[in-house]
């Protein structure tokens, strides 16, 4: 054999041996509260290093058969150094360090850096705050409704509108898996539980506009939830007059398999019985959720998200009396009911996500999910009403009762609605780090199969004759001339739809951090594309495609003042979902285009010291230009679309929020927002949209008694000006514009902390086994404000006028609450 060949073989063998002399160290980095820590830097002298992902997981290759020193560092924690580690070739070593907080105490306030700057208009919300803040529907949505750009005038609903959008324009993700809501819910009383289980939450991020291309195709907002990856066993329970919840966190001995499991039950009888309509109310809202994580190897992780929810709503209304009018002319509406409504919504979601670390710079993900819902709305309710003047003499034996009747009639509502929906998703996502940049991409396929039958009718009888719908074809001069057309419902829908939609979407984006004239600069540019095809029984097959470029920019100058400036812009499309294809008669319109919105958002974040305590002032101004708008009507929480694109609209507004330690050792905020949104239908001129919530003021306040620091107080206050929606549903909005009354509400919670992570007890104490124990009470609608969600329109037989009778929401309610964590 020739010498060059021998030398080549020797060199090749040495190279192979050199490349093979590596070992692997992996694990999960924890904080001192045993929570997984993202963005921890892990370095060695002989390696480029790595960082932990969103679950605190890391994997690092090191040189084998020699001493290694590994440093785990984070801006908010003290370093952990693993010295003199020697691993053999191809050996895998697991190490799960716990980093201790590196904190600074200022007059009892804990100041801890997060290691992240909010450069992409994403708000991060503490899970502990979510679980503690009182609200008729406690959870993530309760906190969101205190933000200046988020509005909701119904405490029984978990739905929310963001910066002029409606309830269908918000994206919700749980661990990168898109979640859905039931389709047919029309009343907030029928909403039992939010999909998001607060007991399972590890991290919450929210964007009210200008979000990145990696998030999907909606016009308004993104709620990005991360469920826990537990590292220790934990059992939590919460019991109150409104229901109960329990969650279990487990982890295997080898730390490879972990799970969180939650069960919730809720009964809204306490809240609904505080309303003016007396009824036999029997709701049962139950759901079961689980999130499992399995580390099959240092490079491959498998996750499973499962959810089953059953909302069984039964209501037998009995009677109602609503007093309204003025002091000089008090009026009352008295209603007697017969019949009942029975609604049932059963939903199930199963999702599987696999994550593979190809190398230190590249991670690949594959996500599949299937969502199934079967929904039933059955009701037969007859309402006989009397409209009249009220006896306002407090000394009278009939005070508050109707003295003289000015209108008598009846109303019959019948509903037989059935829906069966199946939604399948298959998605690939990935990211790769490139020096100071991150390249992200994704592709997704979605199949929607909807089977829907609508049968709704409403008959109105007034003074012994049936009232027809006020449509032009029914105009007549009765009783002067007989009108012999057949009897028809005042309002009615009868439709049967079988619709399928196939969607293909994808995105690519690049985020970069740089230095520019001693300033930290961040920018992200990306683009999304969405192609969809609608078809079905008796439905024309239609395909459409949209492209959405988006960009975000942020700069932090090297100033003495801690200031951050942000600018976001982009085009956002919302391809029609099933409800947006269905018009007011229930007919499917497959040619409905994607609604289009141009976003421009400018923001500032200023951190400073006030009263020797940390505060942050966050301000944003925004503008949206909307085209191809699909107009809709909103009644309670039900949205009905016109299923056309004959409208253009705009939104603009400004928000400010002051966040900080108003009381030492706590976090509170005060927010103020203004927005204006109007639409122009068929070039008839601009009128306010149904979500034209002009002014909003909100306070989230936490306090405690200095001499009894474990006695905590939580208060949230909301004031919102009234939105359009106080008009009859059949009227032309260009002729009849009426707003609901202003929404004012205060919820108070007071609790005593017997045990938590800062208050532990020796083994001999009865509280030793409790990681957390609290007992308290909540007062909903503290000042007993009479807020209304809609109006009932009743006609006066004498004057031929129609009166708007408010449908009031909940009154003051007391709730007791017990929280336990073992």
C-alpha cells in the first residue's frame, strides 16, 4: 500500500476518533420556586454553549474523558457552576440545577430582572395573579378585561373584544396548539368554563395587535398560553360557592415523564339567581384536561394535550319584573313564563406535539390536533307580558306593583338547533439560531367539516293578533283593509348546511438583535400566506389566497432613563370561518372574502423609581384600516354575520397603563384607554360599529394590612362607556342608533394566607404538609351597579311606542373560597 494512502487512512481514523470523543449532558434548569427557567445560558471552556428552551430543557455536547466546567447563568439568578465533570465517550449525563434568585430589596419590594425585554408588543401576565384576582369568571380572561384595549360588558362571559374587534377575531394557543370555542352559544349564561385552566398555567402572553407572522390569521389579538412542565409532585384544590377545581402535577423518578391534570366543575346558579328573572336553573359545567411531557431522549420530546368539556344548561324561567323609566313616570315590565330551554355543548380536543433538537442551533416540531364538538339548543318558551305604570307611593300596600296596564301581549320562542363540527390540524414548525438572529418557519394544513341545522322561530301576539316582522313586504293598512297572507313568524330561520373547508397556511420570519450607536435594536420581519377552499352539499366550490407581510421594530437607547420604543405594522387577514360564511337566513355564502386589516402600532415603555419603588409606564397608540369587512349584529354574545364584504371600517385609539408597587411588596396597575371604530356599509356613510367602546378605565389593586401581612386584599374596578346594541335587531342601524348604558363594576376579594412558599412550618405543626393554604371571600359587583347586556323591546298599545326595557346583569353576590396546595 502506498504511503499517502496509509497516511490518509490514519488521518481519517484520527479524525473519526476525535469526532467520537464527546459526551452529552442534559436536563431541566429550575428556579428556586421549582419552576422551569427559559433562556438560561449554559457555557463551557471548550464548547460554544447553549440556552434552555421555554420548558427549561437543555442539551449540551462536551468533550469526553477530560475535566469540564459548566456554568449555568441567568440575569435574574445566581450562577451555578458544575466543576470537574468527567464523562466517558458517548456517555449521557443528566443534571437538573436549581438557580437561586439574585434579588435586591428596596423597602420590602422585591425587584427581580426578567432577562427579557418586551420588544414585540407582548404582555406577560403572572399565573399567580390570574388565580388570585376575583371575578365572576375568574381566570385569564378576568385579567385581560382589565387591560385598556380589551372590553367586555358581560361578567358571565369569558369572551372579550380587543381594540374594536369582535369575539371571533382573537387567537388562542395552548402550548402552540390552537384551541376553539363552541359555535352556538348565544347567551353568557350558557358559558360555563373558559378552555384555559388557570391551575395548569405556567406562562401567559398577550398581544393586542401588531403581532408576528408566526401567529395565525385573525384580525385582533393573540393569547399565548403555556401549560406547566412540572418537576415535583403537587396537588391543588380550590372550592367555592361557584364550584370546585383540582389539579395534579406528577413527575417520574427519572424525570422523563411529567404530567399536569385538571378537573373543574362550575355552577352559575349563585350568579344567575341574582338577576331579575326568577327561574329553575340547573347548569352543570364540567371539564377534564391533561398535558403530558415525555423526554424520549435528550433530543426528542413528546407532548400531549387533551380536553373534554360538557356544558349542560337547563333553564325553566318563571317570572320577571323590571322597573325602568323616570322618577316622574316609573314603568314596569312584568313577564310570566311557561316552558324551558335545554342546551348542551360537548367538546373534545386531542393534540400531539413532537419536538426534535436537530443540533444546538436547530429545533424541529410536528403538531397534530383534532377538535370535535356536538352542540344542541332546544327551547320552547312562552312569555306573557304586561307593561304599565308602577305605584311609586312608598306607604302604599301595592308599592312597586303595576297599577294600570298600557300594553299586554305574549311571545313564543322555539329553537331546534344542532351542530356537529370536526376540525383537524397538522402543522410543522421550526427555528434556527444564526448568531444574533433567529429564523422561524412553519406550514399548516387544516380540515373543517361542519354539519349544522338551524330551526328558530319567534311569534309575537299583541292585543289578540299576531305581529308580523316589520319588513317591507308585510306593510299593510290593517284593520281598515283585510290582510290575507299566511301566518308567519316575527323572526324565523330554517337552514340545513353541510360545509367542508380545506386550508393551507405557512409563514417565515427572521428576528435580529443588534447594536446601533450604543443602542440595543431588535427587529422582526415575516410573511404569512393562507389558501382555502370551501365546498359542501349544495355549496359552490370556491378557493381564495391571501398574503400577509408583518414587521416589528424596537430600540432601547443608551439613556440615563430606562426607555424602550416599539413600532409594529403589517397586513392581517381573517379568512372566513364557518359562522362568517352563514348569513342572517342561515344560508352559506362561499364567496365571502377574507377580512383585511392594516395595523400600525407605536408604543413606549418607561421604567422608573417612584417612592423608592419600581414602576413601569406603558403607552401605545394604534390605527387600523379595515377592508372587505363582513358586517354583523351582536346580541348578548351571539354574533350574526351578513356574509358579504360590502363594508369598510377603521379603528384608532390610545392606551396608557401604569404598573408597579403602589403598596410595597405588591403589584397593581391603573389603565386608561380610548378608541373609536366606525364602519361604512355600501357607501352609506360611517356609523359606530357594535364594539365602539369609546372610553375605558380600570384598576387592579392589591393591598395588605402592615401588621397582618398575610391578610391580602384584591380589588378590580372597571368603567366602560356604553356600546351600540340597545336597538331592536331588525332595525336599520343607519336609522336607529342607541347605546347601552355605561358599564360599571367592582369585584373585591379578601383572603388570609395560612401557608405559602414564604411561610412554611416545622414537621410538628399542623400546617407542615400544606405548600399553600388560603381562605377568603369575594364580593362580586361590590356597589350593586345595574348593568345591562341588551334591551327587550315592548310596544305600548295606546301610544304605539316601543319601550327599551333593560336586561340587567348580576347584582351583588357573596362567594366564599378555599385554596389548598399539597
